[in-house]
């Protein structure tokens, strides 16, 4: 129970379904702020109190579990390290993978619980090979992507009561149930950067390292304060001194943390036709060999049809180009609406352009 | 298990019947005790009678009683009120104090070097340490009478003598002492003593600071000048009456109750020693019979507390909560225990309504729950 409306309604439904429910708020910040400041950030003391009040209303026990040390090590430090290495991190996936459905679930099971329920928008179905993870009904809220790293064992112990609902209906239900969080704004972006200034956060951790922005020919076109401030596909915040020869916008094509160089170029160079991925995980039984499915590379991105070949590593050939793929990004593989698994993008093959 | 077993009397204890009767009776009285007319005088009389009753319980003069909203306010008035003693910038206390003392002391203490009183490994303030630390720059020494986490009884009279020799004031937070150990303010040599009503079966919201006639305490909040100007505001007559009734009962029954609770505590300790392995009792003699703090090695205290809660037992990890998350015990850390030991202790505390059946129920449930909590820790 984060203190948000989704987890509150999820808890309410679990109670109505007759389960023995205990509400748990995760203390993930070492220095929680007093109040929730705007829509960014999460887990302030005010959020904790909102979760507690919702639990009171539902008549269920409420506890706060401190996982701040694990969160720093597994999510925040990983976030900084990935940027430092020139890759794009996935803090929400790491959190689900290492904290929520791992450390928290393990503790719950050890204390005699049977399963964890959350307010994630995703659906579970009973299939011939066990529990299946599917997209939610509300495409705007579907969070199956961030759950794509879960294993079948974790899914067997999970419940997502909101998978079949549209968000406005969930808010209305919260209001009907008298939950004070019914009108509370959703939190988005990164929960541990409450002011939304990722660049500033990274700079406070990694310091400023001035370097060059270059074009594809290696010519300097600008300066930066640290390659860790950039992500592949980025267009804003480049502050380039002079426009490109063709006058069109430039995008970050490559980040080299060793030389502290950022390479920029036109949009076409960002289009990729194939992906190579490492460290696959399976949310369904292992599926080796080639198969036709779809892949999604962003939390709220459009999936694209693809031919997938997943072994110890994965090769994905896309039916249509994707733009702005960064190493370190997670690719989640779907068969229809079912999440089959995920892997970490290590390389992307650009679409060949006629010379 | 239908009936819950309440074993957190050190946090708060049920209203005693005498206090409820006194409260309800006094609520009928309409009148501000500061008004000079008949209605006011009637309220004033009940207030002053309560003051006299309380004073008699604790060996103080009625003029020395300042009614407050509770123990925390009493601690703050004592510590902040000592701040302006000329030439004496230091407020000294030990790291085993309740936050109401330690936080106020932290605010009030003017330190070139942050000093505190040292603590022995068995949970008592070191007298030798106090003698070495208290000096002519000390405004106030504050030592609790009974520690709220582990129940150890502190060497109050001896530390008071050290303070007196140095011209420092002596304050003692006696919230956990009333009813469990003999309390005689006049005989103790203490200048300031805090009491909390809800620890002895009065409602939450009433306490007292006992201020010796010898000293002049500076007020920190202002208004109509009530309670010797130390604590302005309309006094809560009904709450004071309830407090006096509860304190009176506690003082009268103290000797018998101490024996009764000591037997319950012995029963618990013996039972745990027999049925659960790798447990250490925290807090060596002299110790209050009302508090039993034990370290259960190899588990997270929060997990065991959670399991006991689910099983119907209300008990505490003893240490302060920050935002709902239990912290390792500062008291155990101050005694030199390891971080893991300080994160593995639970406090069971007894009160007027505790019976041997409560202790037996706990003993029956503990072994399995300790096993489960240890399994969750591995």
C-alpha cells in the first residue's frame, strides 16, 4: 500500500474477496519527506499516513516494512551505475525484480503469508503451464512491461486485482468506498527523485565531468557537464551551439562514458531493425528457438511485431523499425497479450540507409 | 484466539476504576478554577484537593506540584526551564533517556563538546561517570528513575548528591516509577520530577512536574500565569482529579503490586528460559518488576512483534518508532550490545490488569513464533 489510490482499491477488493489481508507500506527512503510534494516522488510520511488511513477504513492490520537499505543497493545505486556506464537504467523493473516481488515477498512468505497483491494494472490467468501474466484491460495504464521481469514462481504468489479495470473506474470505486485517496494524483517518473530533476540527481552523485558533444564525423558541436546526463534518443537539453547542416533536430546516438563523449545525429540514425539482448528472464515456460511475437521497449511504448530467438541471449528481428533504443533498456516479449519474458538490450542494429 | 493479551503497559495502561469515577464525577463541575465566584471556587477546590492527594502520594509539598498535559511536557518544562541559569550552559543526560528528555536536552544543551553521562553494560547510569562529568557549568542533570525500555532502576539519590555538590539541578523522569518503586520526592534530593498520568491508569493528557521550592524554574510558555507561572492555561480539573485517584491507588498498592508483578516477571523469564533457546534478559538488578526486556537472538524484533500481534499479543520492541518503522534499541546500543542484538529485543510490560493467565498464554505461543521469526531471518 503505497498511499496511492490503486493499491488502496486493490486492498479493498482483496478484503471483499474474503482474503485475510494485511496492508504493508514499504519505507524505501532513508529520509522520507514530511509531505508529498506534487505528483513526483513517493513514500513520504504523508503517503505512509494515507496508506494507514486506507487500511484503517478497510479494517485490516497495517505495517511499515523498512527496505531502504536494500532499495539503495539494488535500485538507486544500480540506477547511478548504469548512467555512469552510459546505459539506460530501469529502476521500476529493478524494484519489482529485487524488492517488491523478491525481498518483500520472501519476507511475507516467511511470516506466514501466501501471496502479495498490488495495485499494478496487469492481469493474471490460469494457463496449462501455470499462472500467466497478461496486459491489463486499460491500455493507457497497462503495467505489464514493468512486471515483465518476474518469474513464474513469483507470479504464482502474486495477485493483481485491477487488471480488468479502467483507471477512472478505480477512482470512482475509491470514492464510493470512502477512501480519502480517491482524488490523490498518481505519482509518476522516478520515485526517489521527487523533484523530477534526474540530471541534477545524477550530478549530485557523480559530479560534473565536462566533455564534448560530437557529430557522427567526430566534429565537436557542443559541450556537456557529464555524459551520464544523457540517454540515447534524447533531443532536449543538448544545448548545441549551432544547428546541423540540414537544420533538422539532432538526437543522442551514442554515449561513451570512457571518453566522456556524446555523439549526436539525425533521427534516421536512431531507427533500428534488430536487437541483441542478454540475460533473458522467463515469465512463462522457457521458449527456445524462433517464434513470432511482439516486443515492447518502453513502459508506455507501442509494441512492435518481431521474430524472436531466445537462448542464453536473444536476437530479435523487428517487423517495423523502433526509434531510440539504448543499451541497458529492457525488452519485454509478448505472445499476444501474454508476457513471455524479458531481456536487457545490449546492442541494436540500425536500419540500413541507402548511401 | 479471541481474547487479546495486552502486555504493553509501559506504553499505556487501562483506566483504573477509581480514576474513571473521579473523572466522571469531576466532569459535572462547571467552572474555571481561576474564576473568583462560587462556580470557580468549586472547581478550584477539586483541583487543589487533587494536588494535595498527589503530593502526599509522592512525598512532596502541594505547592511543588505543577499540573501538565503529560510526561513529555513535564520533561520539556524542566529541561528548557533550566536553560537560562547564568554561567551554566550544560544540560547532561544519559543516552538511555526517553526522547522527551534526550530531544529537549539536545535542544537546550550548549556544547563546546557534546557530553553525556555514561552507562554501564547492565543498563545503569554510571555514578563514577557522573561524578567526573558534572561540574560548575552544569545547569541540570537529568536521570530517569526507571528506564522505560528495560526497566533498570537508576541510582537517583547518589546522582542527586553529585548534582547538589556542583550546584546543578537534578531532574528525574519518574513516569515508569510511580506505583512500581517507592517514590519519595523530598527524601530523594531531586529538584524536579516528571510524572505521567496514563502510566498509572489515569487518562492520557495529564501529568505533573514536581518543582522543588528551592528552585525557580523559568517558564517557556506564557499566559495567565497559572501553576506558579510555570504552566499557564486553564487547568484540566477533571483530569487532575482522575490522576490523583490513580496515583493514590498506585502508591497505596505499590508494595503488594511490586511483589505480584515480580512473580509474573519471574514466571515469564523462567518459562522463556526453559522453552526458548538463545535468549538474553536485558537489564540487571535493580530493575522494575513491571518491565521484562529480552533479546531473542537470530531474528528481527519487528518480525516477532508482528507475529505476536497477529496471534493476539500486544507488545513492543521497546524502542522508538520512526514513521512506523522500529529502530534498533538505542538503550541496548548504549549498553554496548551489537546492532543485531539491539534489533532483536522485545519488551513485555505488566500492569494492574495483568494476570498469570496472560503470561501463560504468552509462554504457550512464544516458542513456535520465535521459531518462525528465526526462520524468516535466515
